[in-house]
C-alpha cells in the first residue's frame, strides 16, 4: 500500500531582546547558573510580570512577515502544569482565538522550483522555562533558571498540514529561520536551542480521509536532522502499520549518530493545562497606525529575494539561494554585481575563493577586507582582459591579506596580460622546441596539445589569456 | 496605659515632627504594648524590635537635621504577613512558607518606609488569606481584643486585632473577598479596600490576582486617608495598577456631606442579616440623613449570585497562584522524595492546611477543560452582571450603605465545622471585590460589647467620597474612640 506523509510543524524561537519577557533580567545564552534571575523569573511569592514591548513587536513583525492577520486585541493566558523548571507552576502563554498572529502562510520552494504555501494557524508569545541539569552520581537534579522567562515565540502550522515530506519540513524550517534572521528577531541557533523545530509526522494510506496518529519529534538540532528525522519516523510509522501494529503517541527524540528516533515520553492521556486568562497582565490593544508602522519595517524576505536575484542577475537557483540566506551577503553581492558585466562571475567568486578565505578567517564573506567595490573591480579587470583569471586567483589572496584594490596590486607587482603578439611568438617558440609532441598531435593524439599549452603558459608566466593561447596554438598547428 | 498608644497615626506624625515626642519613644511604647498584650491577642507572627528602633532613629535623625520625615513620621504599622519584607520571614501564616525570607520589599512596604512609618512586624492571617476568622492560620489563631473568646475576623485578623488592641497605630491588610472590611467590622475599626488597581500589588503574595487589593485598617477615617495617600499610585512593577493621579485624600475630609446621595440596597438588608445589625445600620443612616445626605433606596439584584461566583473565580486563580509552592526554590520542602513528583506531592501535602487544599481542589476542578465554561466562564459573566448592577446604581447615588457583616464577631471554634456559615459572613463584602470598586467599613455601634460595622461602597476611584462620609460620621459619633479593656 502507498502512504501519504503529513507533517505538522511547531517551531519555538527565543526572541532577541535585551531583557526577559516579564522582568528586567538580561536575555542572554550561557553563563553561570542562576546569575540572570530575579524574584519575577524565579516565581518568588508576590512577584508580578510586566510584559516586554520589544518582544511583542518582534512577534507582530514576524506575524506580518508570515502574512498573518494581527489580533488587534490580544491577551495572555496561564498554562498550568507542574515541573521543576517551571518556577510559577504555570507558563504565561497565549491560548485560544486571539494570539498575536493568526491565519498566515510561509512559502517554500519545491525541488522542481514551484512555490508551495505552508499555512500557519498561529504565531504567539510566551516565556521559556529554566533547565534541569542532571549530574551523574549526584542523586538529584539541579536547576538553572537563567533561561526562565526568556521571550519565546511559537509558530504553528495549520491542520491539515501542508508539509508532506522530510524534505519539505527541512525546507520550511530553513525558510522560517531565514525570515527570522532577516527580521532580526531571533539568532536562529538550532544547536543552542534558540530555534527549536518540532515536526509532528503522521502517515495515512493514500486517498484516506482520516489522518494517522502523529508523533512529536524533538531535539532536532539541524535542518538535516529535521529531514532525516521526519523521513525515519514516517518510514517507521509505515512499517508499524504494515505489520499490524499501532503508533505509540508521544514525544520522540532524535539520535543524530545512529540516525534513529527513540521514544522519550509516551502520551498516556491528554494533558490538562487548565488555561485561563492571566489576571496579572492587562489585555493589549493595538491600533492600526502602530501595526502599519511595524509593517513598513519588514524587509524583502528571503524567498522573494532569491527569486529576484535569479531574475535580475541571471543567477542559477543554487547561487541565488546561498546569497539570499542572509541579507548582508545578498547586499554585498548586489553592490559588487552592480555595473559588473557578468553578475554570475561575482557570485562565483563569492561562493568560491572568497568563501574559502572567509571561512579560514572565520568571518562572513561580506565582512572580509575585500569590499564589494574591490570585488567588482577585480571582476571588471578580468572582463576587460587586463588580468587573467589565474592572476586574479593569486591577487585575491593579496587583496584579502592587505585590503588593497586589485588595480593597486597589479601596478605594484607590474602584472599585466601577455598581448596576442607576444603570445604568438611564445607559441611559435614552444612548437619549434617540441617537434616530437607536434608529431604526436599531427598523428591524431589531440591530448598531447595540453602539454604544449602548459609549456606556453609556463613561458608566459601565467599571464597569457587562455583563449588567446588555445586559438593561436590551433592556428599555428593547422599551418604545419 | 501609655497615652501614646491611643494616638492616631496622624497625631503621632504631628507630634513627632513637632518634636513633642520622638519616634523612638513611640516605637518603644508600642513594642512594650506588644510585649504586654500579644500573649493574649496573638496578632503578631514576627516582631522586629531591632529593625523598628533603627527605623525610628532614622526618622528622629531626619527631624533633627531639619529634613522632611514623611507624612507618617514615627507612626507604628503592622504588616499582614502576606506582604513581602526584605530580610524578614514572610509566612502567609502557612507552614509551606516557613523559612521564606524575601529578597525584596512589597511596593507598599517601601512606600510606608519612605513616608516615615515604622514597621513593627508581621501579623497573622488565615493561611494565604483564605478564611474569615484567622482560625485557618497554619500557625495559631488570633483573638478579638474586645472579647478573647471571639474571632477577630479574617483574613486580616492579625492586622485588625493589632490596631484594636493598640499594638500598632495602623495596619495594612489585603482584601480579596472582604478580608480587610470584615475584620475591621469585628474589631471596631475603619477598613478600606481601595479600587482594584489603585494600590500596587507587587510584593503581595497572591491569593486571587483579579480580586486582591491592599488597604489600611485604622481607627479613624483620617488615618485611612493618610495611609492611602502613601500607598496609592501606579507602579511600573504591577501592570494592573492604574495610571491615575493620586489626590490628597485628607483634603477630601471636609466633614460636609450635605446633598450627597447615599443609596440603601434592599438586598443587603434581607434575611440572613441579623435584625440587630440591621437596626444599628438603620440608625447610622438616620445620622447621615441628619447630616444632610439624601437617602435613596436602590436595588442590586445580582448580589445573590456574588458569593457563588466568587467561590469559583477566587479558588480558580488561587489554584494557579499556589502552584509555585512546590518545595523546589524556597520555603518548606520534605526531606526525601523518590522523584520530583513525590517532592511536589509530599511538600504540598504537608505544607498546606485543609482550607487551602480544599480551595485548590475546587479551583482546579473549575478550570478543567470539561468544566471551564460551566464554572469559570459563567462566573466571569456573573461578575460582569454584578459590575453593571453597581454601574446602574451609581447613576443614581454617590455611595451605597449597608451592613459589613451579617452579625458581630462569632466565637472561636463556633463556625470551624460549618464552612458554609463561615463563608456567609462575607456575603456583604464580596460584591465590591467582584466589581473592583472601593468599599470601606466603619464602626456604627456595639452589640453586647462587640463592635458592629457598616459598609460604604462607591464607584471606582471614589475613595474620597467614602472617606469623607466616614470622617463626617466619626465627627458626629464616638464609637471609634472606644477601647477594649485588656
């Protein structure tokens, strides 16, 4: 039997704010345990929450970028449950009909290049919990509440789910992360848990109306893990169903090394959270002006940018996608490609040598000593025939270490391209010096021409244009 | 008895500032009084003589330096033990909070200190402010200074008993469903529950967040105005505090209520209210009429549903507010448990008293998915109707007068086995909490040696009107000058 895969997506992103969601403690990652806490985020008796306006704005902007409607009247709720990492015994969250954002979508690109809308049902604001730390041999757990009260945004896709494969799940996560980075609302670090992607895969026989039992995947710390996790889990579901078994509902972890999921916690009963409106916070009412002021701060988003780069600069999909991953790279590219003859050459330099150099120095491409202007000039020099690609390859190393322009380095080093006349004499000289090789070529061994090209380039100290050399060599050989 | 003890806070501050007496003398007198009578009254959970005398000396030093020592300079105050005090154990009269020493002060505690008031210590309450007699204290019961066999009321029973027995000049209490006004009535005091949002709740250990409000228990309306001047106002740490300027409440005490329209709600004089109490309040209404007030009959038909709705909303919020007492971060914790769930269960089982457990259970039930609409959502609708009742009445009148409680103070142990009868003692006070409006109780007579209270309720932010009516009544009568014999 054939099966269809459906994947609901729940994503949590810690928001980039100076302070926590309901108190003045610093919002940061790491540090000594319990050093960023106060009566409010420790849930001490008598403390009260006061909401962080910047966090609310981050969520509104995200909701707008995800094409959501904004609830003009929004309230917070208490989600009640007991756990040591939850200081108040409840999490302040948003439940029900009026989260900040509702009914939106995020577009992803299918492998065939088509656009697919992934519908989003809600974007809401809540607070993060602390962390339990288990130390072997201690006999009890210890708690770190530094993360307690960090603003957390939850983005949930609509049911029935639009995501239908591990590939699409990863694609969705990747696009979402880019959007969050573009908006500056999250640092999107999956490995640190600041972006948590939790797919809920289920399978059902093709054509069946009824959706299968879903499982919840957690601890996926890369897009690859998202794809593999969903694929593994969907395949497991099929296997269980085919062998007549039932899917155990629950939370499954992902073991990256083994490439397997494992059951963390079975869902034995529907958790009773006793949601009710948070009486310590007053409802928030937005006005249209305020929302419009935030709407104009939404930049061109990753997928739109990618498609524009393809159209405007003739870039292949893969290059455009790479550039559109972050705004700064795309901006660098556009600056460098402006008035350069071939934008694709700029993209190639960026993804090739420049990326190699940048990675080695552990900086992003757009922040190296090679400015966009300098890259543009380098590409232009090649295009004008002032230098060869081979020279350019060595120049870029010097540009990187010195920060000088290509033209300055050309002048300094006395570099120039061997002219066609000069090249011709070198070609003739090499032909004369290698009669045996010429004979082989004439006898039909075309490959031996490569040896002559090498000799010519060596003689020209790499400064001859390959096009010239190939053309002249062919012409001279034909004359013989 | 030391004369100082009988002074109002207003008089103490005036004399201290005039250097007629020192803040130290005042503080020493009250500390001695506590020493002398608190074995009988049992109002105080914690007395802080060293800190009190230090604060008094600071006030005296300020005065000596010619600085402004504040409007409550040298006035000794008792704090209900659900108000957080930095460095001083705050128990909520619960075993579960034993050993909890807050690292911060409640906003009202800070404000009182900056106004020169001298905190003497922390006073008893029904555990987590849940109760009407202070018998639910997890520590010990407090006695009524007018009759040691009677309850002082609750939950701010310690606050009321301390002021009535002259162990403090004024006290702060909290009022979720009558918890300031009922003990004020039982102990012959002025007790004011301000408008919801008038006073910051930051540092008040929450019982029911949408109902809780801090207020003063005093002997005079003037002292209540003086204390409200200090504690009222918006607080950036409490989102529900209201951004509204604070008037000088003492300026409203004109002693003139001519032309004021005072409503008499028929529902508050119905069956269940003792005929004697009704008679006292009716006499007081006659006095107010004589002072020039216009008396108008009004109706508040949803009053009958207030108690039932309250016993959904308050426990529901409490069940959530009390979830944090899990033994993990502060307070009491059982010494051994096999896992975190057992730690929670055993700590809460040992730490909470029966009344608290009962309310947590009720509230948990009311919020459960299948029952939410039938209980919590319905109760919130009733709340809206009660509010509308008051809105309609306040279109016709400036304030509403009624008894505060159906009877004077009852005996210790008398209603312990009858929780419903106990809860009915709050039938007149609960509607104001449900509507968020201000309400004040003051003494209007004595029945068999026990004080009888009457209640004034007004529209939101009408504290000035209520205080002026009370003040004008006190100018005309002398109930508030009577002292219990101890």
